[in-house]
């Protein structure tokens, strides 16, 4: 939270409003150095690529599996799911 140069109001209602406004104010997170900013950008990019691959991979795998194999996998998953308590 940043400090303001002007003093807080004396009126209790205005004071409460000002404190609430300051405490809920969105603060921008600025990286301390350029390397940190670059690392954050790279991480966001890699997460996007990973998500894109995951969205493609599931349907491709399902298309590749035979109906018999899909049924076996589903039965195994159902057994595990319902055996837990």
C-alpha cells in the first residue's frame, strides 16, 4: 500500500471510506528487474503452448484408441472411482 501525501480525514465516516478504498485498491505488480519480467512472459507463453497441446492430445488419443480399449479404460476408471470412500 502506498502512502499518500495528504492527511487522512478527521470525520469517522470519511476516514472509514478512505481506509476501505486504500485497502481494496488494485495494485500493479511491477517486476523488480527486466530478467524477472522476461521469465514471467516466458512462463505464460509456455503455459499457453502446453494448454494448446493438451486440448489437441485428448481427442487425438480417443480417436486412435479402439472401442474395446476405450471400454477397458472406462471400466477401470469407474472401478477405481467407486471403490474409494
